[in-house]
C-alpha cells in the first residue's frame, strides 16, 4: 500500500488516547486527525473498536545470527516480533563470532538484511582488549558490557576496563550488571546443588547491586551514558533513586533502567513448576523484588520494558541444572502480558506506549521511531484489547517453540502490525514479505 488511511481507531500516545484517523503515504505518517471520520477517497482500513499503538521497540533481543541459528534466526525471530506488535529490535552481540569490531558487525548486517522482516539495529560487545575497535565502529545502538558471565564469552569483570569504557567509548553502555566475583563466590558456596532454584542464590541480589553501585560511581566521575539492562531487584532501583536524588537533572538523563516481562510476571516460586525453563540471567527474584519493579514503573525509575528474548531449544533446557542454558523467549508475549496487566490496573495503555515505544526511541536516538507523529515512520501495532487468547506453543513463531507463560490466558492481543506502512502481520498467521530496514541512529 502506498497511501491509505487507518480510521475509527483509538490512537495511543504516552500522553493520551484519542479517536481519529491516520493517513499513511510512502511508508510515513502524512496526517493525523482527532475526533474525525475520514471522508476522502483513499483506501481505508477500519479500526473500529481497536487501539492504534506506535510499533513497539524491543531494545534487547538475541536473534542468534550468526552461529546459533538452530535456536533462532531472523525469519523466525521477526515473525515472533511482528506477532507481538514489535516493529523494531536491537540485537545483542553475543553471537558466534561475537560482534566486537566493524568486520563482525558488517558480517552480521549482511546476513540480517536478507532475512529481517522488522527494523533492526545492533549492539557491539565489549571485551578487555577491543576499546579502540569499539570507538571506530559506526551505526551501532551502543556497547553491551557483561559485568557478569552469561551466554557466550563476552565478559568485562574488572573495574579497570569498565572505567576505560566509561571514560573513552563515547557511546551508550548497555550494562549487564552482575558482579562476576560475587557470582563465582555463589557457585563455590552452592557447589553440588542441582535444584534450579539455587540459581537465584548463586546470582544473589547483592551481585546485581554491587555491579550497579560500581557503574554509578563511574557515571558520576565521567558523565558516561549508561543503560542498565534487565534490572531485577529492589536494591538496584534504590541505588538509582538515591543517585538521582543527589545529582542534577542533566546527570540523571545519563541513566536509563530496563526491566523485562519475565522479571515482572514471574518470581522464584516459578522454579517449582518450571525448573530450568525459567533459568535466566539475572535470575528470578522474590515477590518483593517483583513488587519493587512495578513501583519503579509507577514512579518513573524504570524507563524501558524490553524482553531479553533469549531462545534456547527445549532439549537444552531439559539438561541438568549446571548444563542448562539461561534465557527465555519473550518478544511475542511482551505486549499481551502488558495489555493483560492493563485490565488489572497495573498500568495504562499510554504507559505501555511510553515504556515500549517512545522511551526506547528517544534513549537510543532512533530517527522516525517511537511515536505516532507526522513525518515519523508508519510503524504500528493494532490492538484488540478485548481479545482473550491462551499462550500456546502452537501459536509461537520463535524457533524455540516454547514459552514460560504457556497456558496463561491473556486479554489484549495485537491483531495487525505495520512496518513502514506495509501490513506485515495479521491475526493469526498471515505475514508480509517486505524486508525491514536498518535503524538510523541520530548519535
């Protein structure tokens, strides 16, 4: 479609919900009208009773290309994203080979552009020896820093390297904040234990809090830009709040905080029923920590919700605890989970648009993304807020083919997803074939 109108829908922004219509021309938003019915001659798509969201932006996915495509590839990952109302993703660097220099980035981009059905950007990965290579890299969202070990071999577990990154990289640092020495102490203390619940003891809350505290010290010293990935504990949020109280608004803008759906909707109690299926890094936390994350959303300490979509095959998850990999798929279920939470008054549709569209675009400087505004890209998710549907393995598009939320009935689902004005998904299994485009970063 080159020019058409989405009309009779409820248009969602971070500030308001209003009825009206949106004109799309050549992949861009050409006009927006409030409280009006379209009376022209353009082709129209009737959204009566539906909500029109800006396309969601998931700033934390692992689509496994290159090197681990048995777990996920950009065809299956894109379809899962589209079915979840996600139109843009930022992919993490812990692939094989890892994305640690311009050559590995160019390799990944050459592969992804042939498969991606959504818009895409990439993080580079920090090591102890590649600071100069990172400074030379172009067109990246930022630099991923693993202070604690996770999938792959990227690890920055010394403060000297972290300080150098803070001082000299010049890019946003997306930090996996878990102290590696603390984790190793936990492994030693719980050696021989095989109940998956021990994962939350090995990678205890203090491991995350120690890492956040160290990172904030360098933010204060060097005014570096830091994005804390998958924050999971009350203690981490308290540290960020304290830091913000003690510093100016300018310094506060250097920091952003991300939480994941699995940390919002699961807790340590879920090990009993699901075992290694819910083994993630950082691990599931207490119900009090879950409560603290929701409080962080309510008071603005949390800026972004992203999935950390990290698919593994079920046969890997069924291995004994020490061998089972960490991570869960989530890009398809994030929005339905959040929409279901709207019905229980945990948040509003406007807040979803803020946390999952507007703030991600603003934080990472994505041109034309994140809001329904004239001139922006025509990336939309059309939502049926009344639609009841059960999360089911048969309805999942990830190659992993499972979800920790299997069997949950959720109210509110995406029924259409548009990328640059192209209808790329329609409930329940119709997909477009147009390739997505690389994100243009403003800085």
